[in-house]
C-alpha cells in the first residue's frame, strides 16, 4: 500500500512525501514511489496515533466490556494507546483485580490499553506496589489524600523501581463537600466549592518529595495556573516533575456550569475564566507537558440529576483528534508538531515507552487525517455537543 503526497508532521516541521507499507511495516518514505494499491493522501496528514494516559471506563466500572468500549472509542478518535485510571470499581489495588483487568485486555481490536495501580487501598493504607509492578502494571498512581508517611513509602518504591508516580493533587478535607470550583459562579449557583488551594498545597508538598528522593512525578489533570508555575520553577531547579492538563480545562471555565450544566461537572473542577486564559498562555509557552481528553464517561442516569448528586466527568474520546486540531492547531494556539509532542511523545516517555515516529522500519500505526473535512459532534454528554469541528479521520492503521 502506498500513500501518495501525504503530509508527515515531525518535530522540526512538516514535509509532503509518499509512504509505502508492506506487511504492517513502513518500508519506504520518499517521492514518486511506484507500485500498486495507491491511496491518494494529498492534503491529508499522516500522523502517529495519539496517546492518552488519563482514561476512565464508563461509570468507572472495571470489566472486560467497558475496557473494550473505551479501547474502541479511543481508536475511532485517533488515539492508539490509552492508560486506565486505577481508581475504578473495583480499584486496581491488589493482584486479583489486576489479573481480572488484564484478562479484559485480550483480543482488543481498538487502542492498546495499559494499566496503572492504585497505591492506596480504600482505607488509605498501602497496596502491594512491588508485586503489582512485577505483574505488569506500568506505573503507580497516588492521590495526595495519602498521609506523609505513606507518600514517602510510595516515593521509595518509585525510587527502587525507577518508575514515574502518577500523582493526583487533592486535599481530602477540601474536596469532600465541594462539587465545583469555589468562586463567584459557585456562589451564584448556591453550590459548595472546592478552593484551588486543594491542588496547589499538595503540588508543593509532592515537589519536595520528588526533590528529596530524586524521583519522577507526573501531576495528573492540573487545573490551577499556580500549580503549573510551581512545577516549572521546580523543573528549572532540576526536579524531575511534569504536568498534564485536560483539553477541557484549556477551553472551558467554571462558567460552563451555569444553568446547573452537569456535563461541566469535572474532576478536577473547571477553573475560573481568568485562570482558563492563564492555562492557555501556559500551553502556548510550553509550560504544559501532556494533554489529555480526561475521558470520564457517565451514564445519563448519573448525569441527568441535580448538580450536587451528578457524577463527575464528560465524554472525550470519539472526536479527540478533531477537537485538538480545531481548538488548538487551526486556532494557532500551538503547532501540529507541538500537539504530537503533547499527545504522543511526552505521554509515551512518562510510561517508559517509545514508538511514536513515522519512519522506515517502524510499525504502521498511524492515522490519515483530513483537516479540510468537517464533523459535527453528536454526543449528549460532551461539552462540545452540537459543535462543528474541522478534521476527519479517513482511516486508522493500527499495526
């Protein structure tokens, strides 16, 4: 199969060329390649499949059916590799649940699925991190509801096994009663708020733990510009910390919750409009390392209720590539090369894997993306339902 006149995006820019694939491997990249079974790719991008390391199953229920659903939806949206959050039901915090989840990975025809482990059991004591890592989990996940002595033990395990801690910065005493950001909008709606200090305080704490133990920490789904400032300051001092931000927090503020819109009830909560604009500046200034769709799907039964009782999360997988392209690349907030860094290269580095390049000898895992076609989002539980986006995935090739 030969893809003619495709636009390949690389770290140093874009180039138009032909790509020949044989037996699932990229055999040749050049100009005027001759052969049969030609695909006209003129005007289209040939891009590596995206990677998303912050995905939940429907209603956070962990079973083979739900794993298959998110795997299939991810690939349809241009994402070829996902990592499931372990704070599911049941939580991946013991050998039995890990094996149960691993059994659900067999015969998937969608995106590749990897598993993290929850380092904290329901009673906030430590899970058996060493055994779970040896049995195939890629990384430990922790919430900062962990007390200092437990957090230090988790850091020691990360140091021992050379893995990145995936860290959710939150304060149990501040998040327990709140349902959205504490601010003007929550006051007008009469809803209990969560102050952004819930995140910032624990980012500071975990930075010092990373500094002391010389370990890698990836802060998950950061929502506060202050947290990003602290993380980047620590980076400049040689601390190995990085941050992930969701596309929803880049594009939406807590004003989306007006009218008691439960689709905008996210975890972490959407920031104020001022902070949303600061997050956009942080993205432009390369202060954000990884982007995520923060896919947290919930059934209508759990969303079409009072805001206080509604489940957290929204859909984000099915139109991921179109959303990223329209809102970030076409709007000129970032370049396509930078998008691939945020959504392919850096996430793979965080989980100690590679394979993101389109080059001779690599597996043919890529998408043919037409930026000129338009699609309309028809997902009731998407923050962008009804919007017209640019960019359609013509084909997905997954090995």
